[in-house]
């Protein structure tokens, strides 16, 4: 059958959507690249040691990286885990997966193999965990998911007797130096925004990591927990990104006057430009380990 006008319009809308997706993917990749050095420095060493010690005697390891982004977790952990590793890098963003695959191949450690899988984790989480898996990892992700989805994740991991290393979950703490009178108002608004739907239902936001720890401990897992705070120094351009993110989230909520947001963003920008501002952002890492081995 021939295509009618309606089909043509749907095709144009699809093209527009694909163009937007490419733009968003590129923006996300740029943001992930800028934050990666801060993430690597912030990862909690005691939690990392717990992961390394658990698998130190293993000849090989199979890892699934949920919401892998550009593959930063592989780069952070790969050289410290057993020599023979297979990583399955999972994300729903084809642009990020392409970057993750390219980066993994370029930085390949002897004995490490990486493959990628495009998976809608909101719908197909269980499929992402199929196959021979020892360790599940994720970074900067759990604060975006709902209580229901987190329960699914914990239940699946426990049922399969797997380990989970979850890093860099935002925990609601943001501290600027010097302080501004509107800091509390803006950060509070940002934290409320973090509990809106990010594609997995109403997000747990700042409570996600602590809630996950409770769930695993309830199932008899041994959990190692530690802070992984960013410390963003004066002159670091990431401060501009973070101020824009905080202000943007506050603008999307009802209840915070635009004049308050704009004034705060202006004052913060002036201090950043003068290299007079430092910033700490709170995160939590944890490693959940079953107390018995299969």
C-alpha cells in the first residue's frame, strides 16, 4: 500500500524526535564526561575495598552495569577486579552506549571484554540480569528510581544471589561556601524536584541509597556503606553546571518566587566567576553482599 499524508507527518515527527534524542544524548554525554573525574575521586575507598576483597580470589568475573552511561564505572573498577572480566553495559540511550563501547575498546585491559545492550530498564529490568552474572553495578542512578522499581531490583538481585555495588547516589546534602541566604530554599526545591517521575515512577531521590540498604539488610545481606561526596573547588567549571541545575529544578516547581531563584543564581555566578565559591554535594556508595555463597 502507498503512504498517505498522515504517514508522512508521522515520519517527520519521528525524524524530529530522533534529532532531539541525538541532541539530548550528546548533552548527557558531555555532562557525564565533565562529572567523571569528580565521581572517580569521590568513590568511597572502604566500599571499593569491600568489592575488591570479595572477588579477589576469583579467576573471572561477569558484571552487569545498569544505566552505564559512557562506561565510567568500568573505567573506575576494571583494573582492580579479577583479570578476566566480562562487562555487559546496559542503557536505553543508543548514543551513550556507542560512546561506552568505543571507550571500553580504547581502554581495554588485558582479559577484559565489554559488550553493550540497549534495554528499557523501567520495563525490562529482569532481562538485563539474565545470564551468568556475579556482580551488578550502577552509578548515579538509584536516586532516579521509584520505591516500587527499587524493590524489584533488590528482589531480583537477592533471588539470583547476586552482589550489588551502587555508587554516587545523591543524598540531599548540598553545601556552598560562602553560604547565601537563599541556599536552603533552592536546595530544598531541588530535593523536591528529585522526587518527581524520572521515568521509573515517583523517584526516591535523596532517600534512595538508604532505602536500598534497608531492603538488602532486611533480606540478610551484608552491606558496606560510605559517603562519596563531591568537593568542587573554586575555579572548577562544574560549579556553573550545578548552579544551573539547581536553579532550573527550582524554576519547574510551584512555590519558589522567580526573583528568589534569579537573585540566588546571579549571586552564585558572581562568586564562581571570582573563584570565591566552593561546593560539596553529598552522595552515598554501598556494596550489598549475600552472606552465603552459591
